[in-house]
C-alpha cells in the first residue's frame, strides 16, 4: 500500500556537458556568451514506465547559490508591486539603473538579472508534445507580490547580459518564469517548475527534446538537468514529509484515544467534598 501511495515516475537527464561543442572552459565561456552562436542541442529520453499526466517539467541546477545573502537581498519588492516605487532601486545594486544614470531597471537586482533562460521543446514519434506554461507560479506571488500594472523597463538592455530577457508588453504578474525564478531556493541544488505536459507518455517510448542551452553555469562549475516527473498525493518523490505526517498523525491519534479511554470512559472518581464544610472541619479555616 505504501508503495502505491508514494509511486512516482521520474526521468532525469543531465545535458550541460553534451550540449557544448568544447571541453576547454575558456572556449565554452566564449561560446555561451556569444549571442550569435547556435546553442541548439537535441537529447533523447526513454520512458521506462508509463507516465500519466500531468507530467511536471523541471530544470534542476547544482552549485547555484540562490541563498547567498547579497543575492537574496538584491531585489526591490516595492518596485515589483507598484509603478509608484520603480525608482526604489537602492537594494538592487549593482543592477539598479542603466549605466548608473537615472533610468531605473525594472525589475532590478541580481535575482531578476540572472533569470534562467534555457528552453525545451518535446516530441514523441515526430509529434510535438505541448508544454503548458501557465499557472507554474504560486498564486499568492502572482496576485500580491508582482503588480499587474508593472511592466519590464530597461531590462537586460546594456552591459553584460545575465540571463533571460522579458517581454516589455506583458506585466510582471503574467511573467511566470520570472516569478518562479525569484522565489529563491534554500539550497545550492534545486529544481524549479518549467511547465506541465498534459498527455500520457507510454512505456518504452522515446522523447526527443530540443534544448536551447543558453544559461551559463560553466564559469562556476555548475550542472544542469532536465527532469520529467509525475506526482502523487504527497506531491513529489521526496517521501520524508509524507511519512513524517503519517507517523506524527498516527502517534497523535493513539495518544488521543488513550486520553479518551482514560479520562472520558473511565473518569477518575471524585473525592469527598465534605471537607469544605465549615461546620464539619472548622480547623482548616483557622489561621
């Protein structure tokens, strides 16, 4: 029964090594930074067991420290929420204004600047498999942390480009890639949701993935992986949280039943309240 509850099918494919034409670090860095170079890469994944939809598509990064103190602080939450605060970029240095002049960058800061920008296209037997990229961010983030009237401005427009670009005609509340990325990870190895596949993938089928390998993890020795995963009632492959809930809940239930039997079904007998009577025991009221 436990195996059925926790059964999750998952495909994990590392692609950062195979998707560069060089082994020399300097050549790789130059290749990744060159916007004119063709970074298309094709990988084939084989489905071992049938994967029922929805199938969650994640990108997983290793040795990327989103939890670094300066990185986490490099953002302006007020700017993200309202156009009234677009000039509040003090916390975003050095990614605050365009060439240190008065034009603010929206969204500012290192987190937004380093936006993940690899892309994936899937097909099975030459038939395109669509990836639904809507509702991948937390609803609370979309509704309350990113303004529906705040639009990207001067983003990735000068100097060194850090990561992905944003469509300036779409408000931040609709830029779900950005919203997902800006919910910073607690550890140096993490995965973030890219989208969902809404069709089943049959066992022994081959998935062709066309990858645009844009995100630069090579300069700091990082790794990139593509993850396809189904889910269960406990959401993912990590069994710890589900088991912890079951054990703690079961223990609490046993304790509750024990208390019920002890104090409700067999209550403790009351003592003789006669000792409270003044006439019978006057000495207890004397000083």
